[in-house]
């Protein structure tokens, strides 16, 4: 049924695949790993998975992690692709490799790295990243777990002084890890030195039971991450050795002398690493949802045309409006994430190799905004894809609910999105000052802040869309700055008077950034895909403006006729995307096993797929007469007595 749709594609799909994965080598590596999952029986998607208890789901995921480790290098920084492919859950090792090891590489001394890195990489020492507490998450500076240095024994006494200080949410803490990277307030001779990381053993090497003075457990079911053992941990005057403090940037001698060295902001380096993964790899889940929705919209037919032929629902303009702007946004986020990955890696290398922090501020700002924007996009995309598939979109067998459930927590974890936008806003204000005082110091991505007005003849070209998006952000940033400065108490103004304006301004930066990356891809990387990518870029830019043009309206930079032109132009581009929609989603190269969907196979009868699952695979139907009928009988008895 879909072969005719594939023949309509007007671009070389392989070139598009290479662009989506950042190059031929990366795409080939993706296909290699996907082949492993497709051909290994352990990873065959089982849609009855959701009938299993959480306990059974966790054990199955652990078994799959072991199987994956036999063939895949999970310690490879590029390994995270399997998390996109691994059916129904992410591996046990995700936090260990994505957060603990990068933190070690940045925060530990050379001696500590020599002592521990081999064990960390070969999984002999399994760790978690224990930062968040019951009472404090994003507010890292005010964490309440304490690490008091004892001069008599040259040890640190790790203690949880109150219930709010209980470590809460770290993944791999509840059941699995033997070590924890514990962030605590360092105190020496009654003086506080801020929050620092301590690498400590928390479970017995032989029995795996919590060590004396430590209480650990799983926090229970939550929305998404069902197989991840997010845990809690508290300390009762637990003693940790002197070298448990990761001491590349701060050292405590045996007699209690504290010595600082380097940039205290280095801790951001490891956190950036995980946020980069959320942008780089987890954005791909949006593409997975779109593949399901587009394919299903081609299989599904509803109502008849004048020739008495049923119409594919993707031919309806309203269905296109649901999916095509999201498809364009997916491409924009992918191209943006590729650029961000380059920036993060360059920053990480400069810090770890040369103690060079020159890119830290720029990287932190862009990554903060991108993490907020991309994680929201994926969750929103999954929800709209689910809605576009009607009733079947609600079923787990569609493969869509799990994307929404698993991706929605990313909006909060590793930096709550509102707070991250405010961090980007702070950087925008700083660059706004530099525009006047130090214009040569302003990074290229932020030079748009000098814009005051723009006269464009055609509001729908890529170049003009970029200009308008930049101007929109510049106007909103200046508006937020004026609002902030209108109060004498800057802290109070930031917290209670101008926060909405600041967050709003920051939220408009990433669409501008994405468009720059989109244009760079078209001009410098694309060859035979330029034309279709230009259409997608225009749809994305127009959509971003229509969704948020507040700044332009404040300064009368758009009139009603131009807004109408934007709307009409976007609709006029939909037929081009309609002809290429299937090829655009299939350029991701996702197999049926990766999609995990019965309603969107590459070929086949979707209705037979759904019926076969319900009638043959759904374990709830294994009993011809379910035990629950006994309660129906009791209900009748109760009713009879009434």
C-alpha cells in the first residue's frame, strides 16, 4: 500500500539519512546497532509487556542490558543510540555512563581517574549521580546534605540532617548501584565551602546490602521510566575516606587545610553532557512518533470522496496541519542538536584538556535553551501524533503512549525547563549589555540583539524569517530588560516582577538558532535535498513566528496582511510535504521493531496486526473465563439483597 507513496519522494533518501545522523558513518553505525536489536530475540517487541508488573518489567530490562553488553560497547560516548532502539525501557547503565563517568572526567584528579576509570568503564564500579534531594532540585547551591571534615580521622562525615535533605530521584540508585556520586555541602572547621561531589561506596561488595549508616530504596511508580530504579538515600553520620572528595578543583589536606584551584563552574561540564544527550538522542523520539503517525495516516481511510472512494486521512488539510509543522520542527531540532553537540564537545575538550573555560558561558546558555525547547517539542509531538491517530493512538500497541510517557519526564529532569529558560535569559541580558559596551565580544549567535527594526518585502523567505525571528527575540529581550530595571531591588524584580517576560524572551531564541542551523545545513551540507529542506525550513520558520510574534507586534513590525501571507504560504507548502511525507520520516531508517507499533508497519495489514494482538497475544485473554467473573457474581448477590 505504501510503495506508491515512496515513489512520490522527490529527493534521495540516503542523503537525507546522512544529514539527519550527522554523516554517513553515524548513520551506518545506527543501522549496525539497529540490526543487532532487530535480529536478537531478546529485543523483539512484545506488546504484552504492558500487562506485566513493574517488577517483571525491571527484571526483563536487566536481562536485556546484559544481552546488549555482550555485543555493544555501552561505555562508548556514542552508545546512547540503543536507548532510542531498545524496546520498552532504557538500559540500567544509562545514568552511569551518561552522567557519572563524564563527571569523573571533569571533577576527579588525575590520580582518582587512574584509580577508578577502568572500573567505571567496565562496569566493575556501578554508580549513580546523587544530587537532587526531596526539598531541593534545581537549586543546587542550597542542597542540605552535609559532608563535615573530621580532623581526628581525616574522614568526611556524610549526614542527612532532615527529611528534606534525603537524596531523591537518582536513577540506578534504588536497586543497582554500589557507589554514588553524592553532592553535599562541604564543611571544614565550621566553615562552609559550597556543594562538592563525593564518590562513596553505598552497598556491600558481596551482599549488595546498604552499608551501615545508609538507607536506600526505590521511590515507586511514576509517569514514564517504569523500568528505571529512581531511588532515595539518606545518611546517618556515614564516614567516607579523605580521597572520596573529587579533588581536581578543591582539596582538603589531612590536617584540614582547604585549597581551591581552577574554575568552580566546572561542575556544569558533566551536567551539560547529559543535557546534550537529551537534545541529541532523545529528540529522535519525536521522529519515531511522526513515523508512526504519518504511516498510519496513509493506511487509515475515512469517509468517501465524490467518486465513492475512501480518503486517506493524510489527505485532509486538518491532519496535515497537525503533523507537517511538527515534521518541520523535528528536522529543525535535529539540525540544531548536531550543532549543539559540536559546541558541547568542543567546550568539554577545552575544559578537560586545557582548563580553558572560554566557551562555557555560551555553551551553557545555548544548551539550556535547547534542552528546554527540544524536550518540550518531543513530548508535545508525541501527544499530537497520538491524537492524530484517533482511538488507536491511545493503545500501547500503537507505540505512541510509551513515547509520551517516557519523554515527558525529560521536561523536568536535568534542569527544569522554566529555570533553564531563565538561565538563557540571564545570558541574553549579558550579551545585550555587550552589544553596546563590547560588541566584538558578542558571539555570532547573539549579534541579532543589535536589531531594532527590520523592513522585509517577502516575510516568507528563509533569510527574512531568520531576521524576523531574531528581531522578535531582540525586542522581547529588551522589553524584559526594561521591566527588570524598573525596580530598584534586582533580586526581587527577577523573582517576582519580570520572570514571565524573561522566560518569554528566552523561549524565542532557540527557534532563531534552529533556523540558522537549518540554513547552514541547506547551504553547506545538502546537495540534492536542498529543495525539500527549504520547504521544511520555511514551514518551520513560519510556524515559529505564528506561534509567537509578540515582540514583532509590540513594535509594529508585522501587519495583518503579512500575518495572512504567512498563514497562506504555509498552507500552500503542505501539498509538497504531502508528496514527500513518507520519505521524510523514513529517512530516519527506523525498522518496524524500532517503531514498536502495530499501526505503522513498513508493509502489512494494520487491522490484522491489531486483531491478532488482541485475540492471540494479549495475556489477559489467556483464560477463557477470567477469575474476575467471581466478583460479578458477588455484585449480583449484593444487589439482590438491596
